[in-house]
C-alpha cells in the first residue's frame, strides 16, 4: 500500500511517500480502506519528536474515514463494507489501509459525508471530551476558546452551544481569522490574541468566563487564569505553542476560586476507552444532525502531506485540513 511515513524527526521534508505491506487486524481491531485522513497538530508534534523517536517507517495520522476491509477476532458492531470514521491512537491514517481498535471505529452517521468524516473522529471527540469531561460544562456557562478558528476550536465552539453554553468567545492570531471564526461558527465575539484578557473581561462586564479551553500553553495559559469567573476552569488539551511547562503557584488558585483541569485523548484511550467512545458517538451524532459543522477548507493528495504540515506548522490554516487518499464514495484507493 502507499503511505506517508518518516524515519527521522524534523521538518515537513522528512515525510515521504513509501510502499509498505498492508496491515492486518489483530483481535479487537478493524482494518479500514482509507478514503480521507485528517491532518492535525498532533501529527506535527509526532513528526517533530514530541512523542519519541520513530522506530523504522512510522506512519502518522490520528483520524481517518473509509470502508471496513476486514475484521479482527471478536469484533462486533460493524461489518465488512461499512462506511466508518475512526480515531487512531497509534497513528497510521496517512495510508491506503489502516488498523484501528474497534472501540474507536464509529459508523458514519447519516448526514456526514466521507470527506468531512475524515477530519471528524479526533477533533469532535477531543472537543466533546474537553468540554464535557475536563471542563464539566453546564447550562448557562460562558466559554472562551483559544485557537478558535482551528479544527478542535471551531468544533468546540459549536459543541459548547449545543451543550448549553450561554455565550461563547474565541481568540485567534489575526483579524482575518477572527472574521472567519465569527462568521462560520457562531461565536458571540472573537478577539485577536494580543490583549484578549482585557477584551474578555469587557465582554463579560468584568465577571470573566466560566471555562477557558487552552491548547496553546505558555503566556496564553497563564493569562487565562486572570479572566476566570468564580469557580471558573482552565481546561488544557494541548501544547501548540511548545513553550516550557509552567510552574504554577497554588495559592492564587485557592484564593480566587479557580480550577486547572486537563484532557489528553491518548491517555484516556489507554485507561478509559469506553468514555472516549461515548464522547465520540455523542459528538458525531450532533455532527450528523447538523448541530455541529466541520469546515473542510483545504484538501491535499496523499503525496502532498508535507505541504499540509507546512500550512499547519506556520499557522496559516483555518478550519480543517484533510488528505484525499481513496475514492470518496467507497473508500477504494485511487
């Protein structure tokens, strides 16, 4: 099969188109003939070595859509030929075939096409999990989403509204992204990142917000504590800024009724896979009904994965980026 792989860490140029043996599903696994693969910042971190050094030809890709090609021993609930989308905790989506744990293989809901579904399983599950699991969103909460125009951020804004948020704000890096996010995803207001604490406090008449979703880290994370309402939560789910880890004093958290909470889908997939599945199914149902929209703004061929990584790495992306791997209708390799 054709696949994109890397043998050493580095820039986008380390991604190469290679021929690899077709994988085979083991017990509890599903073999998928890939139609589309989502492109995510986590795959850039993988390529850069944040998850460790590669061992041989390593295929990135944390989510994909396609058709079930074969079932491993003990798998029920899906059949060969079914249209599915899958979260791939071990990577492997940038290939004509990939293997996924059956727990993280989701039937394609009516209303969700394969192209959109290729960029859905990771971002929707993460957005739902950080809101419902880590941030414990409740009716009437106010939410601020950093990286508001990206894949997870744009999904989180819509999911927050569906889960009862009273107001949803966002931050982005440029005025152009602010206009795109405001127009596309139903934010009440979107602020350019510089000066966001003052803007958020002004928008909430000084009260602050109940939830901040932060995939950035560093100074952004530190400033986010200053805009929390009483019992507000900063929910951390990434480290896109690649800043050194913060050393946070505990006393200000206690004295100002603040909470720091975290969400990591990889850890949750290892220790509580059924919760990941429940979050994914709930989020995909909302996407199938039209309550949540994934905006695919860029599509690349498999051989151009490095271009997609360069786009994300330079922060020029909006919405969701996918790789077209196989036929959109049936998931057959091109």
